[in-house]
């Protein structure tokens, strides 16, 4: 995907303006404006809502203690994201987000680029009840998952490996100002069985309808000082084989301090996340090719923000990840295959009030515990320093 620059933005704006002025039928010059698409839209009593932003995160990044990459320091773009949001009527709205820094190859199941996070429409039946149809975030517990990706410097394993954007539909009901209940059905994978789970035994067949069923609860109490995000999901990852996920997050907002704690657990007949499979080397010396069965994950994440001043924020974050095999299958022994600790700290400076711009300095250290399991490669310790800025640039 070509990088979006100021010339392409001007061209897109000009093209959009031209399209609005195309007449919808053959008319005289006096009637051209009245019958053009622009005139039609202007005469419609609908909310005039179109919001377009470009989220960017350029950084200078340095690596320490890692032998996997010869480049120890360089400038790079972590994120370049286009966001489009608007209202069509007072009941119907849309949302579209695409990561322009990623490839544009379409997935085999969805026939949609993996770089597209959101592509949905939302319809409000009532002020309390609405539905979403299209590509959306699956219901998942915790607060790390719902942070904007451009604001997250290091993800935990559960949130980093999860295919969190899937096509489907959801229904949300706000029972009152404090409680919202959600239900959702989406795809549970975007690619073929082999691409998702690796090489599997012949007796494991793919599900004919690979769906994920989720339910969630969002709670907010004491004027949003105490918030909860809980969700549970089940998916048939193969014919007769299932995966189950449950997660919960609790957040406390006591200005100038905010703190959240997430606990996430998954148990699956196949390695649904894929973190353990990525570390496994088969007998041919190929890493990540073999399917792993009977896997469970546990993740605990916590983050604290201290807003010292309207222009200054300090954050501290830590998480623990564990990946285990709970039942021996073939050459895969029972036990822990992944144990990871990560500690992160950073400072953020907001130079301009009333703008979505901030500069940051962030340091993270991720360490892995060595395992005594055969055919497992334990990653090196990762220490990263990032210096850069985040800016959500308003386009329209």
C-alpha cells in the first residue's frame, strides 16, 4: 500500500468533491445543482457527519540484548492508520479503519485485507439497543485489548497473538447507565486450517462453519471511577474440537491516577493463539510449522497512569504470560512451554492543548524463562527504547 501523503489527500478530496457534483440524470444547466448528488445530500435531513483522521507513530527505536536482528537502532513507522467514521442517519452510522503500514494481501476466508481492522455499519434500534454488522473487534475481556493500537507500545501475548478483528455481527443492550450486555457471532479464523494451526494429524478436520460465539458485560460505577470489562467466548476450532476463552478487567480512575488489572485465560484443543507453536521446531528443523494440541494460556496485565500535569503523563506497565500443554500428544510433552515477564515505563508530553498530539519516551524489557522441553526455542531477552510522537491528524 502506498504511503498516504499530502498530495494523495488533496487528490482524494478533489475526487470526492467531483463525485458529489456529478448529476444523477440528464438535466439542463439550471437544474444541475439541484439534481446533483451533492444537492440531493444537502437537501436530505440527515446528520452532516464525516470524520477522517490519520493516526501516525514515527519513532527512533533501539534494541539491546537481542541477537535476532542486526539493526540495533533505526527510525521507523510503528503505525500509519486511516480512520473514517460518520453518521448516515440518526440511526445508521459506519466505521472504517485500515493500517496503511501493513500489506494488503486478502485472507482466504474473509476475502478482505488483514490490514483492515474495522469495516462495519451500526444501526440503533433504540437509544439503548444497537447492532453492528461487518468487520469488528471480537468481544474480549480486559482494558489493554480496547486501547487504541497507536497508544500501546508493548502488547501481552494474549492480545498480541489474538486475531481480534473478525467479520460477523453483534448486539449490544444498555440496561441502564451502569451496565451494558453484549452478544456476538463472528468467524474464528481468517485463513485456512494449515495457515492458522500448522500441520495437523489426518484425523483432525476443519470445522465446516468456523464461528466464534461471545458474550460480554461492561460495567461503570461511581461516576466512571470504577469500571469493568468481562467477556467469554467459545469456538469450534476443528470438527468436534473447541477453544474457550474468558477474560476480565477492572479499572480504577482516581484523578490524577488511573489503574487497571486484566486477567485472561484460554484453553483450546488446538493452539488457537499460536504463541507456543511459534516456538516449536519440528524434526526437519522448521520453526512454527507443526500444529500443537491441548494448549492453555494465562495472562495477567496491569498498567498505571499518573497525570502529573495537563501536559505530562507517566505510565508503568507489567505483564506475565504463560503457555502450557495440558495433555501429551505425540512428541509434545505436558508442561510449561512459555513463560514471559515484561516491564515497561514511559513519559508522555502533550505540547499543544486540545490536540491529539503527544511526544513520548518509552523503555520496555521482556524476559523469557528457559524451558527444559525438547524442540523449543526460547526467545532472547528484549530491551527496547522508543522515542517519538503520536499524532491523530484531522483530515476532514
